[in-house]
């Protein structure tokens, strides 16, 4: 029987936002155990990897997710920010500009593209 994943995802998301990464990962993994392609759960796990200091794993997870979901601007934005943090400025700036081509009103991308 498949459980309703949304409450579990929301709990994982809130825990991640509160900086409770190991607890968040447990909840998000429950979602992924039921649906390994759950974009939002994969996104949050990718962010947690970076917050915990595994920048290469975070970059890899976010790149894979961005490649699979080119129209998901939040994934694209978080990948751009990870690239920026890792010194991949050309990649990050290109990604930020691509986000703005799709959504010129994307406020976070507008703010960050000023560093390009």
C-alpha cells in the first residue's frame, strides 16, 4: 500500500529548513523509498548534502535533477547557487541568465545575476 507522501515530504522540508538535517534526511528518504523520482524530495536531499559539507555529492545530485527537470527553476537556481559557491562562475552565471530568460521576474536570480 502506498502512503500519502506529501505530509512526510512537508515534515522533511520543515526539518531541513530548521537545520535538523539528519532528521530531515530520514523523512525525505521515506518519500524516496516510495517514489525514487520524487523531485522535491531529491531536491531537498541534494541541498542537505551541501549543507552538511559534501559539496561534490550535492553538486552531482542537483546536476542530475536539473538535467532531468530543465523547467524546474527552483532546482536550476539552487544548482546555480551551488556552482557559484564552488567557484564555477561561468556555469552559474549562464544558469542564472537562462532562468531569467524563462522568468524575468525571478527575484532571487535577479539578485544573484548582478555578481556575474
